[in-house]
C-alpha cells in the first residue's frame, strides 16, 4: 500500500484516496463542510485546507489525491490562519443564535467555529434575513443558517435522483431553494436534515422536542422493509425521539428512506394495545392468558407468524408449535409471498417486502399463508406485518397490535416491538444483522418466550 506522512504520522492509504480520506483512516480529523463521503467534494467551502510540502499554495484535502511520500501538515500556522478566515467568511451572514437553533450540539458550523474560528468578528453590517420556510411535510428551511455548502443540491442530484434543490442568486444573495418554491418530493427527504452541516434544514418531526445532547444514541437496524438499513436511534427516558441513517457501506451507505425514518412512531401510538384484552376489553394477564390457553389447547389451531418476528422468536415459535401439532404459516406484505416476489421498490433502497424478516422466516422453512384460515388462529406479530383476512375464525393475538386491528380478537397478549427486544433479521441480500433492545416498551408487554409459556399446557 502507498504511504504518506500526515502530521508526522506514517499513513497507508488505498489507491485513489484523497488526503481527507487518508487522514480520516488514521484518525486525523480535518475540518470540512462541503465534503461528504457519499456526495463527493466540490472543494467549495475551503475549510479543509492543508499544507503539502513542495506545493506553494494550500491544498483542499477533500479534493487532492494522496500521493506516495507526500508530506502533509493539517495544523500549521498558515493553515490555522486560513481556517480562521474561512470561518469568519462563512459566519458573515450567520445569526448568532445557537442557543435557539435545533441543530445546536450536533452542528458542524458550531464545532468548527469553536475549534478553528476566532473569538471575534470584524463585520458590523446587518446580516441577511429570511423567514422560515416549510419545504413539505418533512423539512423546514431556515436560510439564515445556510453556508452554501451544496450538500443538499448534490444529495438530490446524486442520490435521490431528483434535482429539486438549486442555488439561486449570486454572492451574498445566494439562496438554496426548490424551483418555484415547490415542496420536496423525494421519499428520502429526511436525509437533507442529516447531511446539512448547519441548522438550515431541520426535521419538522423532531424540531424542538429534545436537545441533542440529552439523547442517547443507539445503533440499530430499520424494520421498515427487507433492506434492513443501518440506523441510529436517538432516545431518552424510554422514548424514541428520532431515527437517523447510520453508515453501512454494504447495505444503505449513508441514507434511509422517510418511511423507515418515521416508523418508530408506532411504538408510542396511543392506539397501541398495551394491556391484555379479552373480547376487546382491558383485562389482566391471568384472565387473558387463561382464555387464550383454553382456545389454543381446545382443538386444531393454525399459527400465523409475522415476517416481522426475529429469527430467535421464529425458532422459539417453531419449537412451541410443532410438538403441539399446529400448522404454522408466515404473513407479511400483501402480494409479496416469497423472496422471489421481493424486488426493489425504487432505485435507491426501498424494497417491496414491508417486513424485515421475510427472508429469515423463509430460510427457516415456514411456508407462506395460503389464505384459507379456519377454526382457531394464533397470530404472532412484531408490529408491521399486514394481518390477513381472518373472517369466521376465533383469533388470539400475541405481540404488537393497534386497537382497531383487534376488534374481533378473542384475546390479545401484548408483546414487544423490535426496538424493545432486539434480535436477528435476514435482509434481502441474505445479510444477517442483530438489533439490540433500545427502549423498554410498555410495562405490561411481555417477550414472546413468556407469552408462549403462558399459552402452553403447563399454564401460568
Ligand atoms: S441548506 Fe444546508 S446542506 Fe444545503 S447548502 Fe445550505 S448549509 Fe448546505
Ligand atoms: S429502505 Fe427499508 S430498511 Fe431502509 S430505511 Fe427504508 S424502510 Fe427502512
Ligand atoms: S470540505 Fe474541502 S473544500 Fe469543503
């Protein structure tokens, strides 16, 4: 592997790597704004300048290829002076309102200003001001905070496949906007907020609900479709406040779709069944489990396993069901009965299967539901699989349900959702990933193992 010297450290790099990438691989941070590994480097903000021995001018680390034997300084006096000037320039029009900005605490402008900027500004002119603007249901724009890094423009062009953002005007009048002020159309709009290095583009769903430093951030996997994108869940006091994309170059690179981003809302849905039910009425575990047990052990039973269950749960269910002689089938997304039906829904990430573990349950040999239920049916669900028509059957529900779904159920035994229990799922490419329990879930919900024990002949 070729090598170079960055700040006196011997750094090996892959062919084609830029200085910022080579430095990053060795743990050396070079401040930047416009560069993003998924969006390229227009070398526009000039924040990443470094000194390269033998070159008269400072170089932009994001766009300059690393070369064998190159000697780079990232923190020389010359570099520091330019970083200060760059920060001063970027802040000419930026309001001094971090305290009331939703990005505060996770803002690249704030961080770079603190570490590389100057404590004083020389400008006395009025800053330009714009009113906040709704850009559709997902994003709110505050143009006062924009530094014209063009990340959002490039995201539309290079990732979302819709060039919906552009820079209008010139110099200090440059404004980032959509054509004719149209709403953002991409179903991946939440990524605009993830990539905007400032508080210019923020998530309407999250704005002012929690300060970023009060959130615990846990790595997780999205359960919105069979892609299984890497996400980071931001939560506090057992409540999920938002989900953002987490880098996974094999699966979702740096992005997630809006459907997956906002999926967590069902955890806190007021309609969610949080207590055991008998014939639609709130009950207790002893009574509801008693009713369910009597039904389960009273004759032929069909078990329907949601393709939103984890591998561990599906195995547990198989071990429970097979000795009892019940038939078990899986269900998930209408019209997507098997892995062969599960294709790309678009050219980016979204898949046709809207459950996370179709591929895992199929691998375990569980057949697809054939649409002919009768007698007693035990429906076990993680929260996302679409319940088939069970008209004429006596139904026991175990797992996560919303109130309207269980009106005709004889008994409901509330369980935990994916973010409340963790477990393994297999994505559309056969990649197995393990999620962890992020939040505890409703106090009365139980794990599937406990529910099955209550259902068993041994009883409670
Ligand atoms: S809105 Fe954000 S991402 Fe877009 S150019 Fe401005 S600062 Fe960059
Ligand atoms: S593409 Fe699928 S797995 Fe990825 S974020 Fe969207 S719903 Fe979740
Ligand atoms: S990050 Fe290199 S010029 Fe912006």
